[in-house]
C-alpha cells in the first residue's frame, strides 16, 4: 500500500493505469480536439504570446485559422460566418486587454 492508503487505513486498490482514462494531453490539444469534436471548421484567431501554443496546435488540425486584424474584427467575422453558414462562429483572442475589445456575442433567436 502507498502512504496515502496507509494513513487513511483503507485497503482499496491503487489508481488504475492511465490508459483507462485516456492519453495524457496538453491543454492546447484538448481545446483543439474539443473544437474538432464540435464540428468547428473555421476559427477567427488573433495571435499573441499567451495563445501561441494553441495556434501551433491548430496548424496540426483540420480547422482553418483566419487571422483578423484585431480581436473585435475577429468577433464580427465569427458572427458573420455563423449567420451566413448556420455553423458555430468561433473567435479567439489573447491575454491582456483583448477580452475587453472582444464583445461576447450571443445569437438572438
């Protein structure tokens, strides 16, 4: 038994192998995989220091990345894409002040 089980006084089996949970993945890969699973084909993404790893992961996926001039333009482009195609319009900015320049769009029904 390991120390944690000895302290708790339990006789449970140690955690099973990682293969049952799934392969270990970086957060960037989890995000891209989730976008692919949701059927996202296009993302309007403004690059920055904090998001570069995500951009690199996007280059290895089938998702088409469109680089807008600024975050607000990416938001408008994503909204236009969603209205024109009926698919999810996704935009991504970077850390710092961009979130204040990227309004959150909630489609009206």
